[in-house]
């Protein structure tokens, strides 16, 4: 069966995302999709917890979510009883939404701004028993919300540098959970939801496209104005990282690599990288 990446609902089943006075931010729309279309967060956290637990990570372990985004899965882990989570992200809009959600849920945790290269300035070596890097490692060379033409060599170098930082933050036996879009993901452009802004109908579209000649992958959410047909979105452009290249980089920085099968993760390939 072909892998069509993040799966689209049939057009008659588009998610109704509601009505707004001002255009919602992409971080907000992504968050709605994560929770209402893409994942069952409770089941996902249960499966991830079981996996982490097999490697000695429990609810009092120090855990860093390196790209916490709007809170999936870190906020759900906190709600399920994880007591010592630390969350960072590189984007202000994601951090604001994370913190708003945490406050609404009555959780003490807050996300802080920190890019991966700056992590050693904020945290001690070997401080964490586990790191989570969900939906993001292929942005190590940049390209999140940026137009770019990344090349293989510099992208893999940045990947190794990032993984090496992650490695240094883990204690002996600590684990890094990470994922990546599937190697056989095929290009798609699919409407997933609808909403209105001041009465104007809009459609939310998921889009990914590989430019094979340049070896790059474009992925974005588009907002389509249904009156004018105009589509707008923030670019995310990265080197088209392959699973084998990610595994090679993990091994090169010292990790032992495991490929867990998580039934709750339908869109990405997953890895658990063990230090030592
Ligand atoms: C697709 S989102 C995933 C967020 C969340 N983990 C999820 O699964 O919904 C990717 C996130 O990676 C973050 N990110 C990308 N590059 C980063 C970097 N170099 N340092 C810190 N965060 C980064 C972005 O700000 C964004 O929030």
C-alpha cells in the first residue's frame, strides 16, 4: 500500500474548525489537527510511556522535549503524571500556545525559547534520562518556516552536531525518542478542514512535495480562501533526509539504535537511540 503521509479525510468529512474574528495562527491550526485528526494523545502517550519504561525512564525521570511545539506529547505526558519534564522550542508562536494551554490545564510547566545549538548553555551535560524530539529532527539544518535550498553535506553535518548535543545531555543509558517522515512518503496536497474568518470560508490543506532534482522536501499547511482560490502558507524546506542517513548519524555520535514499532504513530518512522 502506498504511504501518503499524513492522511487526508474525504472531502465530505473535512473537520469543521469553527469561526474566527481574526485568521488563526498556523501553530493553533496544527495543534487542532494533532489532537482532533492525527493522533489519539492518550493512547500515544501510553505507548510511548511503555517504551520509555522498558529503558528505565519513569514518571520522575528528568525528561527534555527538545521541540515541544504546542505541547504534543509533553503536555499530555505531564497530565499523565510525568513530574520532571522540561520543554523548549525554537519558535515564539509555538511557545505562546504551549504556555497558554499549560495555564488553562492548570499545569505548572512552561516552554522556554531555546534552539538546539544553544541547549548546552541552558542545561548540564548528562542532566536528562530521556529526550523527545518529535516531528522535527530533519530541521536540524534549518528550514522551519523558512524558504531554503539545503544541501546534503551541510544538512547532515548540522544533523550530526544536533544529535551530538542531544547525546551530551543524556545520562549513561539515557534514551532519545525521535521520528522522521517516512522514506516512501508520496507527494500529497489534501484539504483536511474548513473554517470561517469574519464569515469568509477557508480551507486548511496539508501539503508535502519532494523536489527530487534538488533532494529537498517541502511540507506546509496552506490556508485557501474559498472565495478567491488564493492559497497561503509558511514554508518548511529541508534536505530530504533518509532513514539510513539518520541512523548512520545516530551511530556516528555514539548511540545504539532501536527501531520500535508504535501502532499509535501512523505518519512517521520512529527510533529510540540509547546512550552507552
Ligand atoms: C512540526 S513541529 C512539531 C512540534 C511537536 N513536537 C508536535 O509533534 O506537534 C516542529 C517544531 O520543531 C521546532 N524546531 C525546529 N527546529 C528547531 C531548532 N533548531 N531548535 C528548536 N526547535 C526547533 C519548531 O519550532 C516546531 O515547533
